[in-house]
C-alpha cells in the first residue's frame, strides 16, 4: 500500500520535474501540527530525529495488521510474510548504501549499537595493548565512548585528529597520526554539530595503506546524501533509521564481507546460533550471527518504506535541496546581530550551530519554541567538540528535505525576538 | 499532543528572574582551584563553581561562577541571597524544600522573597534541573566545608 503510493508519487514528480516541496510536506502528517495554540510547527531538529512520512506509518501498521509473526522460525504463512519483509528490508538497506550483498548488513537498534557491536565483536579480539585507535575531535559520544571502553579493557591507546578553526579536520595531522600501530580509524562522515562533511574516501585510502580498518559513523550522512560503501571502501559503516524518516529502534551496520570472519558475536541468545549444547554453541552465518533475540521486525518494515520513500524523491535531489536551503539559512543567520556561526566548512550539510550573543542556548531554544520553532540546545552529545569550540553549549538548527525558506525565515524572526527580550540593558 | 496553551513563557522569564540573570548577586570570578565544588549539568553543559564559609554555624561568604541559562544563573543568585547568613540546619531545610517545590511535592513559602519567582519553573519539566543545580552544589559545598571543620 505504502509502496504503491510512493510509486504514484514518483511518476507525478517525474512529470513535474524537480523537487516538489509542497507534495513532500503533504507526505508528513505531523508537519501540519500546530503548537502552543495556533503556531504552525517549524521543525528544525532533524539531526536529532526526523519526522515520518505517511507511507512509513502505513508500512508499520501493515506489518502488525497483516504479517505480525516472528521471523525465521515458524513455518506458517504469517512467519513467511514477516521473514520476507524483514529480509527484504535488509536487501533495501544494502541497495541503498551500495553494499555488495544483503548479508553484509546487520540490523541493530541504531548507530550506537552498531558501533558498540564493532567495538566488542571486532575490537576485543583484534586490538591489544599498545595498539592505537584513531578518532577525531568532532565525534559524537557514540563514536567515542565505545572506543574508550575498549581501550580501557585491552590496554589500547586512543589518538585524535585535531579540528581546524573552520570546523574541518586537520588532514596533515591525520596523515602523521596514522602509523603501523593504528588498527582502526573511526570517523564521522558528517558532523552532527557543525555539518562538516569529512573526506572519508581519501581518509579510508590512507588508512588502508597503513593496514588499518576504517569505521564510518554515517548517522548524519546516510539520511542526507548518496552514500556508497564500496566507493568509500570502508570496513564498517553505521547509521540509524530514525534520522532518515524511519522509526526509532532500527538501524544498521555494514560489515565488509572480507572482514566479517574476524568478528565474534556481540550478544548471545536465540536467532544467532547454529547448534546449542549445554556447554557450548556454534554460530549462525552472518548477518544472523550478530542479531541475537527477536529483532525489531516492524522497524525493519518501516525502514524499508523510508528507503523507498527517500529513493522516490532521489538522494541527489534531497542533497541539492538541503545545500540550497543551508546556504540560504547561513545568509539569513549572518544578518542577525551578534549571532556567531560555528564551523565554516565548504563541504557541509544542514546542521547549523550558532551562538546568539550572550543569550544561553537553553534560553534561545525555549524562546523560539514559543514561536513554534523546534531547535536543539546543548552539547549535542559532543562534549569534547564543545570544549574545542570554547563553549559549554550551542544552539543548533538542522534541516531536512521537507524544510523551506519560509521556515528559515520563521527561525530568524524568532531569534530576533529572543534578542529583543534578552537584549542588553545593562 | 499535550495542549500547552495554558503555560505562559512569562512564568518562566519574569522580570525579577531576568534581573538576577543580568545582575547576579554574590557572583565572583572563581577558578576551579578556589571553588569548593565544580558541578555540571550533563544534559546541557551548564556549570557552576561555588564556595562558601561556615562561621559560627552559619552560611557566609557564598560566591559562585555560574555558566548557564537565565534560569540557572538567576536561581544561583536568588539562592545566594536567601541562604547567606542562615544557620546550617535551616539552609539544608530550605534547599530540601526548594527541590521538593520543583518536583511539585509542595508549595513554596511565599515569604521567601525573590526565590518565589522561580516557582513557575516547575511547569517546564525540562528546565527544573537548571533551577536546582546551584542548590545541589551549595549543599555539597556545605558538606565539604563541614568535613574540613571536623578534620581540623
């Protein structure tokens, strides 16, 4: 049902050509919500989570109404429907990120679990005392803390690529930090705070030349731009469904087929075994080896629908729209007196961090919320990056395919009101 | 989907709160070394450095450096005014009461002065921590100062 609607929409768009923002907005029921009484919702917190189009909601409901059953085990018709949908979703994910086979995709709860899976499943057996894990100053806590835990457990060292003042990585330092002891490089493809897009492909090539594996934190990139794991040539790539129109609690980890045998299972239980005896067990083949317990089947149905939806709009069109809107937003924000933008990378996405004079980000977010504008304030799970920027917190607006110039204007107007309220009268 | 129309932002940002925010009483430039406590609100990165003395069993010389939103700075300022000069036991009770008020467990004593303006914060659950952080910090500072006294 959801698919059919998407398909019809695709035909419609192709005849219209280009990017039909009104049609896209109409696909997202929540965007017609009003908040604080009569204010139209202006949702600019997409780096935290995105809204869901009707086709995704329909897909989840359709699973529960017509296919609800456990996957892989039972022999009845519903189990076949559930398994077909679940494994079909895996194939969709593989196609979406250019993975060579569906089996190279492991379903997880999201980016955090994906990275923890690598840290435990690969790290414990492949990293030892004195080995180095190379990260960067701009990582999200989910790509920092699992490595800290691993390093502490096995006696490995963490190294960090510094960030330049424009919000890009110091690539000269990266080349110098890479060495024979580097066993893994783990880097975000797009900063959730600054929007910076890192040159992952060339960074991977450098890491491979040193024999290090490479993990890409793609939580902010896969939802917003075409990503191809074989083109990047990375070993692991992690992302979350909920940041790309799918429900919460479903995400994926790509594992390069040639390294999968170096991973031990992360969790034990049902679904991931081949043969269980009282004292020991053997593991199922990947990817099921890494999916202990009943998975988030409805989430996988929702993720497949979200991928269909994004593909029907076109990832390149989404990227073009967001680039144009980001440029517009940066221009408009620069007009606001006393506003400081963090990060000026040329290659960037639509996550925009700023300071509004001396007004604390919490007060900014609370105040613009009254105008119906949803932004985020805080450290954005990147406390080391906040320290690098010399702030305790920032305000952040983050854009997606359904946002408009009028919404950016609403943000700017709300920020001006905030300034008037907290303005300097000392 | 909770209708939010009855909650007015003016409850949160009353003039008296803005006044304390812009002119915090007893604020000082403190280094972490000079402070008795250095506390952070991990959800937003707000920070308070705070120190105080205990003289004849009373709280004196409260000084703090607060980096935070209007609510957290104003709350620290109002607290420092309210608790300065109070006997330790009474200060502890006032802290306990204030935290209970923020949790909605009791009403604020209307005789407490400027602090009364903070009562509106409890309508904004996400901001309650902003208001209570400095009070927790002062309690911890009190305990540290007391422990020092015992050691001497």
